[in-house]
C-alpha cells in the first residue's frame, strides 16, 4: 500500500521520529463540542509520544479527559500499518470501554481511507481485529471478563487502561499473564486515573 508514495510521504509513514506528524496529518479525533476534527495533539499527548520513544514499559497516572487513551490507540494504529505479525493487546476496565476503543480504531481507518490509504480487516469480531495482509491483530479484553486473553504467546504491544479501577483479582490474573508475555523490546503501558484518596 506504500507504492507510489512520494519520499516525503514515505518518511512520514516509516520514520519513527515522525509519529506525531503521522497522527496529526492522517487521523481525526472526536471532540466534545465540535464533532470529528483534525487531530492536534494536546500537551499531555505530546509528552506521552516523547516519553514512549525512550521508555517502552511505563505506568501513566493521568487526570480525567487528558486524551491519554486516544494517543495510545493512535500509536497502535501506526504500529499496525508499519509492522508485520504483531499482537496488539488492549485491556480496559469494562467490556463497553473495550468495544468503544475497538470502534475508535475502526473509525481511524476510515480517516486513513479518506486520505487514500485503504486497509481491510480479515478478522473482525468483539475480541479480535486483524489487519489483512499485515497479520497484525488487536486483542480486546476487559477486567470484567472471567476468562482473560487466550492463545497469546507474545504480546508485542500492550495498552492496559484504567488499571487502578480493575477488581484486584482481575488485575492479578491479567497482569500475571501479560507481563511474562511482553518481550524485552515490547511496548507495555498501564495507564489510569487515581482510585481513592491515596491514589
């Protein structure tokens, strides 16, 4: 799908230093008061992009409505269109949130299609979304589920959302399975708003 691109477009797609440019050039984002708008990274999103260039495994304590989750989802999309055979794991607090994240990803592929980058999914259900031809698969789960992710030997890219609000037994079970599945060079972010007076 990169055939026929100019050198500038190729650089935008492939240069790891151009991640923010890629997101702001090709993706849109929902806005509370203006609907769907072109993506302009917030200050927190810029910090997350800069930090994750250097640190591949981290915990982010966030405030409400900082758009932390959406920038991580955008990073996963860029990873999926520029790599091959990756397992991208997204685990949220609730089943509803997992499906919202899944829909957010699918909507951003509509943005890419509008810019001339057409992709298809050859697997598309509540638990998995696989990019045809690249064999990159998003795996969706939530802390509400009694049975966690199955069949993932390697979790190349992990986004665990609102972990401070997961039930303790779910957190132990999910993290206990995911941490060993994350390779040394893998990407692993656990993010959350604080829970309780002590955070």
